[in-house]
């Protein structure tokens, strides 16, 4: 993941502990809060408040083992910890990432006419899932571009960069993207 992503250290460390792709976690954070750790949203339907980077509700955090005060969910490390823990649970429960993301957004995913719908019947969940997958791809490409801009370093004198590209290749590399997004869309 790019070092320009806010909270990249916390995201990477916590996501790897929970076996979730850190880029997927960053994409969820980008969509949920635009990396604003003080964001909150009243959830009138469930009588709770979504808090922090990953918009975690107090009820969900308690279900996952959180024992602190609700305002502690504004702490980025705490919020990423419980948001990622919940995302990991959903990725294990559902057969694909899209279903898990739909559940993260609106509880139980439902489909109508091949698209995700919210419990109220709107297609906002479908837009949410598409936005997260788009954010994930953009973050992967940003990280790849950042790596390609780094100065070449030889790995043990074998004439290859750490990325596997040859040293001194003129600066023009064909970045292998085939299969990359399938791994991302699978969650890791």
C-alpha cells in the first residue's frame, strides 16, 4: 500500500493480523469517512451511531468484543481494529467480496435485478460496493506507480530490482495487472 495513504501503518498492521487485504480496508475507509477519524452518522433505523474511520457502530464493536466507551471508537487504531475485524468476519461468512461489502454497508445483502439493494429498496448499496471496488483498484495502481518511481536497487547482484524487473530497463515497464484485481476482489 502507498505510504501516502493516511493511517497506512495502522491499516497494514491490523489488516494483516486479521488476514484481510490492507488495500481493501483502506478503500472501505475512504468510502466510509474519507479518512476523517471524527466522522459520525446517526443510524436512526437501528438507534445507534456509526463512528470513526470505518463507521463502526457501538453495537457491532461490542458484539466483536469491544469493552470501551463509545467515544473510544473515534481512536483510529481502535476503529480500524474493530472495523477490520468485522470485515474479516463478513469475508469468511459470504462467498465473495461484493456480498461481504454489501453486508458491511447494510446488514444482509439482497439483490434485485442483479444489483444490491438496501433494506429500504434503494440501489445505494450497489453504488457503495462498486465504489469500494473502484477505490481498491485505484489504490493498488497508486501503490504500483509509487514503487516504479523508486530508484532502482539491485537484489543480491542478480541484475533484478526487488520487483523482479531488470535493472536499467530504460524506465518503461509493462506492469503486470492481469490477475491482480482478482486477488484484490477476493479480499487478499
